C-alpha cells in the first residue's frame, strides 16, 4: 500500500522538512509514504475559482488513477488516533493506495472536496501548511504504530 501526501505549496521551512523526513523514514517497507508537493497558483488578481481550478489540475495530475482520495478539510470528520488507526487498517486490508490532500492558502476546490472519498480534519485550530504536513505524517505514523502494537503510542 502507498500513502501519498499531496500538498499545495512547494516550499516549507527547513525545520518542517526535517521533521517530515524524520517521520517518513520510520514507516515499514510495506507501507510506503510519499510526498508530492504541487505548485501554488500565483494569486495576483485572479478569482478564487481560477485559483481552485489551476491547483485542482495539479493535484489531480499528482494522484494515480484508482487511488482513494482523502482531503484534509476544516469541516471534515474529526478522528481520534485510534479511529485513524482503524481507517488505516481498513485501507490496508482493501489494498487501496490513498492520497491525503492538503490544500493551498485558499483551501481546495469545493467540487474536488465533494468528490473525495473522505474528508478528515486534524484540528479545530487554523494551522500553517508546513505544520499540517508534519502533524499529518506524525499521526499516520502513530496510527501505524497502534496497529503494529509498537510502543510509540501510549494511552
């Protein structure tokens, strides 16, 4: 199974990339995690619809056909760590590759969000995009560790 994190925005601070890389290397070979960063559409005087359309094209191009699409959305389903672990286990049992999509500064195209298989959220707080990447991969690693009986997660 492959987890692909598709994130709008090419540049993150070094601390965020270092943290992301640290968690990414912890995953076992049978659960590959890949980051695909896509370009943010330059804002200028473009309408939000134009921005959404351009970023949506880039996001869709980064996702392999047949992949389960899970978008991060402030109005998505709130999950506990154990609930995310159950989702991850289900995706693995189904053999689905999963793309977890992080939108840009203006979020994601509403039609893209509506067409996604799932919508989840990480927090009630508004988070910087670099932090979202780190929190997401950490939570995916934590979910894997719960399922593997690894002592990383404690309750």
